[in-house]
C-alpha cells in the first residue's frame, strides 16, 4: 500500500514508519524536520505545516493516511494562547488534511486520538469502552474530541473511511513524560513515596503493541469507520509499575509508604495536583472490541518494553557523559 504518515519524526511516527517499511509498504513520511529512518522512506520536510498547507500533490495515489500530529503538552500554564495552539494543531490541521485526503481519493484515514476524550479517570472495575460517553475535561481532550468529530463529518460527507484509535499513556524506547522520569528515578536508586499506591489501576500501552495495532488498521477491512481503545491488556497500580520497572532493569525498586492525603497536600503546595491525580487515580480501558473485531492480541510484554526503554535511557546517559568535557 501507499501510506502517508504525518508526524513521522515523532516518538510514535519513527517506530510506525519503520514497521510499515518492514512490511513492504511504500511510505511517504511528512516531517517537520529531517529524520533518518532504518529503511528508505519518501521523506517530505515541512517545517511550517499548518491548516493552510497544500498537501494535495503528496496525497495523490495514497491509499491510507496515518495522522499522528498532535499538540499534547502546555509548556507554560499561564500561556493565554495555549487553547488556540490545541485548536490549530489538533483540530484545524486535522480537518484540513482530512478534507484534502478525501479530495485526493484517499480510501482510509487513521487518526491517533486519545483516551482523554472520554475523561481523566475511571472507577475501579469500570473501564472505559467504545460505548462510553465522551467527557473530556482538559483542553487537550476536548481538542481531540473536536478533531474526531471533524473526521467523522468528512467521512460521512465524502465516503472516505475513518479509523479512530484512542490509546492511554504510550511508553517505550524514545518516550518522554512521567514514565521516563519514573524509570530514571528507579535506575538512580532513589527512594520513592509510592509504596502505598496499590489500589489504583491504570492501562498503558507499549509502543510495540500500539504500532502492531495501527499497522493492522491499515489493511484490515473490518476496521473501517470504527473507533478502538488499545492497551497492553493488563492494568497496573503505581506501586506495581515501579516494581515492574525494577524487575525489567534488574534494579531493586526502593519505595516507602506515605498516605495519599499527605501526598495530595504536598502536591498542592508544589502546584503538582495533576501529577498527583495521575499517580493515584485509576484510568482503565476495555480492549475487547479490538481483540474481538480484528483478532488483535497485544503480544509484546510490559517487562520487555520497559527494559528496552530503560536500556535506551542508559545508553543516552552514557553518551552524554562521554561527550561532556571532564577535568
């Protein structure tokens, strides 16, 4: 197939392009900056990609578009324009590329959305499913839901198939965010105050499992005009995750117990309430639709994916140390 991937030089994009090339697809990689891939891809560098960019010439002859571009993090909470940034990148750009894709004759448009369109937390034993009513509370989640609605409108108006994939937190080699910080702390042997956070349950998905599902969606006819939730198929508490990181890295994970109320109090003082809730709240997803409809199985084990991520962090740290001047 001829597959165009937007955001190809991002964390998920680099892994996805490599997998699609290995499977024998012709890949057009849309990047904001030059990126090296393991195999040959038709790389298009567009540093100023926005909703006004004309992509028709690149979309001609494309069978499937994989849209990965997304704005997820606010570097400055006081930024008065952060809502606008979410809209322009997550909604307006998606809308523009979807319409151009339909005009160019693209058959299927796959959109990497987020579980955050459904909300920020679940109660124990009540995971989100594709039937759950969207209830985003963050600007990010709202923008992802608006983008989904735009794509479904384009699809209903033109006949171009859509596939919407809503992953929870994605981890793996090259990932950033909280899990990266957690692995670094475990590797350093730092004592962590998470020993008492054993009752929450969170779904996560390794980059390997996510890529296998996205790749399947490019070729399986049953994925057309469907929405899917994906994960590793098992949920973990915060304490479980720290233990798994320790097992994967052969490092003793040092944890001690602090009451959640005390942790919450200090998180308020440090203006880290959102991080506290991600540590203690549950957020689970039900992947039965993905497994039953497409026969997909998340085959990659968490321990191996965590080990790969940790190994990458160690390698990067050693390279940085060796490159630094020493007296």
